[in-house]
């Protein structure tokens, strides 16, 4: 049966190459990243996998009318931006402190400059929405059909190939 401890034991006692998605919780070993040349689509189509795989984009897909149905949620999701380094810190803290809740609390206490703009975007939206709804209380509104056309894209590395030294 597979478990993370036995996987790390195998890696620690052998010279091996393995693939790891990032961000992920920290490994006990200290792997060395192997960097391949940039992706070559033609080569991959011909079975030559000597170049890196394609990067994968992490996307935020939102309903087109979310901004009118739930402007605060829309503002938060659009503003939300968490780097791979922050996710790795969050995972390491969670593991060290024994729970995701403790890790999250620790991360929030140490990185207010990252998450406070997310909250500020919601507060700004709430203020703007409250002001405009009170001034247009007699107007009629129409509801649009949900459409997943809006999206924001954050490029992310799907993973890295690493070898232990």
C-alpha cells in the first residue's frame, strides 16, 4: 500500500527521479530540480519528450452576472491571488502545527499584506453597492441568464521534475 512516509523512504535511500506537483507539502528530503528546455509541441507530437511539458493555467471562472447577484463575492474572487510560495508556506505551517486550521491562522497572522487587499476589495464593493442601491431604489432590474464567459487567468507551473542528489 502507498503512503507518503514509505514514498519518502524510497526517495531518501535511492538515487531516483520523480515528478512532483507544486505547490505541495514539504518533503523530508531535499530534491534538486531538473530543468528541461522549453516545451516543443512538434517534438512531443512525434514522441520526443526531451523538453518540458506545457505550463498549466489556473483559472478563475465566474458567472457573468455574479457581479450583479453577489458583488462582494465577485470582488473577493477577482482580488484573490495566492502564490505557490504562499500555498507551500501554508501547507508547511499546517503540517508543523498539526492542523490546517492552525496553519491557516498562522499564515493569516504573518501575511496580512497578502490577504488584506482581498478584504479591502469587498469593503470597497460593499460601500459602492450600498450607495448605488439606495440612490436607485425605485428603478426596475432585470436578471441576465448566467454565463461563464468571465474568467481571470493566473499562469502557474503544473509541476516540476525533480531528482534527489
